[in-house]
């Protein structure tokens, strides 16, 4: 591990060849495939860069507030189930006026179910790719989409390290 330009770098000890996609050529064995591919794809340093960018708490709140379409869909289904469209609604005040006992019962059941859906809907939904520490966003830059690394353990270790970093950051947010 080292620091370069205010970023932390985790580097594999030896150079690694990164094979972007599977070759169309078929090989007799896995070893022969590795030997052939290592001649075509030259080894270079394999690094995971951990970058910290200033990110204000206000931006985090705005970025994490999302609308939940599934909750809206459920509310629409509830309105259809309890025939709420037949009950008079004052659009300006968002109040319903039920004239009969049947309308009152349907309205009460609708409002109870609506409250349950609203409580279950999370207000904050952080995507996995966004990692935050105090007033910084954390970006993990490393080769992600490839077919193979030579040696193979470099790719496996990189994935474990990235998963460990993500877990550690997410568990302390």
C-alpha cells in the first residue's frame, strides 16, 4: 500500500497480465492457455486506487433521496381495490368525504393500508456504488471487467480487498 497524489494505492507485488475477453482459440489445457495469453498480454502493475473526494452532507441527503416506484404502484393498486375513485376527494386539501358506511369502511381500510406502505418505504436508498466517509465520497478504481488475470490469484485477491473495503465503509456510515 502506498500514497500517490493524495490517493491510496494497493498494488499487487508482481506485474499482472489482464486478459479482457475470452479468446476464440481453443487450447489443450488451462496451462497452455495461460502461457499463450501471457505472451500476447504483457504484464503491468495491478492497482486498486482509493480516491477521496470532498462531498458535503447536504449533497448526500439530496443524492440518497429517491422516489420508490413500487410504493406508488402499490398505492394505485390499493385505490383500485377499495374503489377510492368513487369516494369524493377534495383535491386542494387532500381530504376524502364518505357518505355511506360502506364508503367509510373502504376509506378506513385504504388509509390503514396506505400508512403501512408509507412506513415500509425507505426514505434513503443508497446505491452500493456510492461510498461515503464523513464529508468525503470514496471511489475505488481498479480493473473490473476482464476475462482473466495472470496470475489468477491477483483478480481474486483484488475482489476480496474491494469487498472488504466496501463492507468496512458501509458498516461505519
